[in-house]
């Protein structure tokens, strides 16, 4: 164990409690940072010891495929601030959220203060920092819809960066932080512009169905509760069953590819589901593809596909000290191959893999 200023740095740290798959990989060095000063101290330690740096949030969208060389830095930055516009006619609020805040906790906090726009993103696991990296989205809303800017720290210089929405190059589950800025900076805070007027967004099919027999008027709190109820009915709690939520992105294909697929499976007497995306593209539910390759409830060694949701891959060996990612990644490869063979669609994993198998 070493220390730099107020920072405590541990050696050979087990990471099982720091990832929702409960994989017992070990970190060569590990620290928890609660301030920008501590981040800079940690970066100085890493530089002086020629260590790579691996920022870690809630660990709900990562797979540790091996022990981690370098310094694993868990972000504990906390704090929520808000600012109303000077123009009193403008009924918005800018909310700045520190990267270590829990995402769902922040959604609830905003809702309780009458700041609206995040209800459809309720109960998404993880922390604030990862929300913009992944451009999280659900039920017709993405975090990029309300983002103003992102504050980050450059890993090499330690300097503070500020990126506006355009700089972030957001896409479907994508951002500049997964591309040109990948592994070059640490997100420390984000600012969102929310509405002080109630927003009711229930156009997404599952939400529309939920509210079909519920009497109006609807409130943002009702939308948030509905999203939580739908998610809980579909997705297992990682605290009870080790998983990273949706394992694959919903593929985006052209309408001509869609027509080819519809013709290909017409003899199977099933309707090929899709959602309009943009231009000449549609989004296909990855869960439907996986389920129609008969993987729902399938087991491979210590890994398996959840019985109720085909997009959730589970580590059934979470309580074993020799638990590893091997079976899980082999299962993922098997699913990808089967979907490609049957539908000629390439599935892409949502979680990030750290380390080789």
C-alpha cells in the first residue's frame, strides 16, 4: 500500500466487488478518487511509475477478461449543482452532475426537484460518467438529447477539458469518448439542460402499451415509475444475478436489408420487428434476433442467457473464486455467429472488454 497526498493506493486489489459480473480479476494498483485533486495525484503516481490508467465507475458495463496491469482508478466524485437562466421567461434549468453520482439516483433527484426530461432513462445502472461515454438511451430518449457539455481531465497533461454537445460526436450508444478520445481523458462532470415544465414522452411502444388503460392526466413521475416497472419485469438485478444488462446493441440496418430479411423468413410465419431510426435505416431488436436463434435460457458452462430476456447474459459462477469471463465471452461469440448465419446481421457488444482472455 502506498499514499500520494490524501490518496491511498493499494496493490493486487480484487475487483470482484467493483464490477456487476462479479468477475474476480485483480488490479496491479487500485485507488478511489473523490476530487479532481486526487485524480491529478493518481495520474502523477501513474506517470512516475509508468503505469496505464483504467478509469472505473460502477462497473456495470465492463468485462474484466484478465487481471489488470496498471492503475485502476475508481471515480467517487460526488455532487449535484443547478443554475436557472437569467431570463425568467425561460423555463429550463442547467443541472451539473459529478461523474461518481449514481445515474438513477440523479434521475430521482431531478424529478423530485421538478426538473424533467430524464424519466425515460430511469433505473439504468451505472454512474454519471459512463452515461455520456455510452450515450445511454431507453424508451425513446438518449442522454445526448439534453446534454449541454462535458467536463473531463486529460490523462497525460492533467488539464481540464470542456466539450460541448457537438464536440461529443454522439451516435447510437456511441460518442467521441469511445473513438478519438478513447483512453485519453476522464469524465468528471456533465451538465444537462432540463425542463421545469412537465414532459410526457410515452411514444415508445412498450410505454404506450403500459399507459393504454391508465386514466389521464399523466405525470413525469408516472412515466418514471412505468419505466422502472417495465425494466424490473424484464431485467434481473445485478445484485441478485451477475450481469451487465443488455449485452448487445440493437443493430441498425437499411430498409432494403430489412425487406430481404422479411422475404427470407416469411415461410417461418413470424413478423420481423423493427423501429424507424433515421433516413433509410431501421433499428432491429437484438433480443428478438437472439431469441429466434433459440438462445433464451441457454447455458454454456458458467455463463447463460437469462430465461426472461434474451439480451441478458449471466455469470452463474459469481460466487466461485475461480469465476472468469471465458465461458461468457465464448457464449457471446456463439450467439454472434448464430445470428450472423441466420439473419446475416452482425451483433455488436455493449460492454467494454478489458484485457485478453
